């Protein structure tokens, strides 16, 4: 059911269409504001509001923009998730070369395809362990709070709110050394965006949501440690720290 992006109350409809291209936005009966102003906004405004961590934009994306799904992830969100993983692969590989770590760890001795698949597997495992950790703690913490809790929407929420990683494409356009300190800023934006979006979906405060995200990060770090122990490869020590 459509949701008012301002107060989170369910509404009967977001707009009334009188003719093709002629619509009138619906006002929420609870807060007396437009139920979803983003219906008439373009993607630039939506992206800016995501950067500003506004709750209404996440309600629009999670509850009104995407078609409802009992299981699975929307194809467009799935593509975004793949894109974010590929960004991680590129940046890890790029930083290894920039820091001269490839030669030190003997990574260059392996074929190029092996290097790529090696880092890709690490990034996919990190991605899955983070999402698994968040979904696990949510099921334990909030499982009895909701009659139905859609865990596929938790993954969707985390993927959408990780949009900040796309800012790393600036490293392809400009000199990487000039953006050295921006690297940490990008991941801070992703961290805070995850908290904002998940707090909207779970309808809870920032403190418990922050703890949920931190638990997911801890699961990812534990996976990295386990990966290093299993493979015994010093390359992973360098890769995992990036």
C-alpha cells in the first residue's frame, strides 16, 4: 500500500490522474502534506535528497517507487548491487597498484584473470557477510515486533542506501592521489546512509539501527579474518584492510 513520505502513514493513492500527463498529487489525511512529492521530481532531486539523508526520499524509494515483492529483489536494485560490488573490486585492485602492494605480496605472479577473480570473490563474500549479519540481528532483535518482516527488503534497503560508493567513480576521472582523504568520506556517507535508510524501513531510532549496521560490519570483518586463516595468503591482509 502507498505510504506518505512525510509521516509514514499508509494512504489510498499517491495521485489522481485526470488525463495522460495530467495528475494531481494526493494530500495525506494524517499530516496534511503531499503524500509523495517525489512523484513529480526528477532523479537529480532524488539523488540530492539521498545525499542529504532525508527520510522522505527513502520512504519514496522503498515503499512507493519499487513494486511490491514477496521474495527476491527488484531487477534494477539487483543490478545496482552488482555495480557496487564491481566498484569495490576496481578500487581494491587500484589501491593495490597505487600503493605498490601487488609486487610486495607476489600478486603479480598470478595471471590477470586470477587476480580479478580473487578480488571479486573477496568482495562478493564481504558483501554477503555484511547483509547476512544485518538480516540475522534484525531477525533476532525485531522478529517478534512485526507480523511480517520482509528480509528481502532489508537487502534492498542496504543496496539502495549504499549509493554513495558510486562517488568513487571520481577516482577514474581525476587523479586518485588528490582524492585520498575523500576515500574515508565516501565510506562514512555509505555508513550513515545505511543507518538512515534502515531506520526508515524498521521505523526505529538511530541508536538501535546503528548497532545493527555495526553488527553487520563486524560480521564482514570476522569473515575477512576467517578468509585469511583459511587461505594463509598475505595478500588478503592487504586487501581486507582496504
